[in-house]
C-alpha cells in the first residue's frame, strides 16, 4: 500500500451551503498526517443513508463550511497517529455516524471505528453497518425478539426493514411485513412469513386476520405518519410500537389509549444504545456474525 505523503491531494465531495443535490461538488483536499488519537483511513466504499439528505438540505444544522457529508464508510488504515491503541496500519475498519464520509481518504478518531472480520467485505460493511446496528438495537435492545414472537415490520423492503425482518425470522419470530406497492411483494416474500402491500389492502385488518385477532407483540415502523396510527390497534396489550420512520411525524397516540392497553411507544436514537466503544464493538460483531450466517 502506498501511503499518502504529508499533504497529498485526494478526492472529496463537499458543499459550501445547504440546498438541493447540486450543492454537492467534487474536488480535491490535502490530507495530512493523523494527529493525537487519530488514524488515516483510505476508504473503499461509502454508505448512503437517508440522513445524508438532512445534512445536505439544511434540516440538520451545519455550523461551518465547506462541509463534507456522509456518515458511514469502510476502508483500510494507512497511518496511525500518536496515542492510538487497538488499531494499526493495514486494519480493515468501518464506522457509523462519523460525519465526513464522502471522501477517498480521511482523518478520524478511533472512537467509532470497528474492526471487520475476514468474512465481511468492505463494500458489505459500508452498506450494512449503520442499518445493521439499527436492526440490532430494534431486535436486541428495544424489544428483544425471541422464538415465538410475532412481529410486524413496516417498510420491509427498505434497508433497516429488510435486515430487521430477516434477523427476526432467524431468531424464530413470525414476521409480517408491509411494503408500499404490490410491485415490491416479490422482493420481500422470500424472507417474510406474510407480506402485505398497503396500496392493495388494509394492512391492519389483514394482520388481525393472520393473528386470529390477537395482534402482534411489536411493530417496527420504518414509515411513520402513513402507518403509525393504524398500527396501534394491531398491537397486543402490553406490546411495543417502535417508530423510526422518516415519512413524517404521526399524530401522538392519546395517553389514555396507551394506558388502557399498557402499550409502550419508543422513538429510538441509535447512539443511546451504543454508549461506549465496547458496546459498539460488541453490537457490530453481532451484526457481522448475523450477516455471515445469512
């Protein structure tokens, strides 16, 4: 591997102000040697996440420009700064939610980096790490799915939804999934027990039919406004609704409804479930093992 010189130019996508996609401009940036606690990563693959658009269009405040968007990538460490432990030149690594990913090479702290096992490619890691960690939080922390659980996954064809559905089924759950159009049914049917197209039928009525009126233990709602209210009646008493969708905030459920049926509503922030580097490393390990197991 040819390391960069102290200030070699490398490609980067940046923006000078928030706006439409046209504000993103490809250019060159000089990347120097890593500082205290930093490594220099040559990135092989960069993840694309919906949150990237929030930084680009100004929904999330950016305090200084030029700004490099992107929060996820995978690559190889080519230089290590002073004070770094646990990482060395040649290590294959990935990260999630460390802003500045749209670059060929970047300097970054080791906090947030995870090692990749040999069986995971850099492209797989860039595609799966953030979405996989969210699926991990949904299934292993927010509502721990077990064999026999009955699960409803909205947006089952999406990134997080498809991983959540597959993983839940591998854990022994019965998985019902919804998609927005009938055209997506063929995509999701192989990894769902029941697939519902919301443009063709009333998903709530179908879920109650499937479950003989009992409902589901948990709803993982990756849509939001369009599905949340209709999901409330299909959750068993004492069940959980997890809202992480981006289609718009739904109207809040009346506290009396939640209290009467003892329902729990969670709107998770992923970082809450990854408070330490050790927790992140363990969660990433579980994600990559699940990926390797299919």
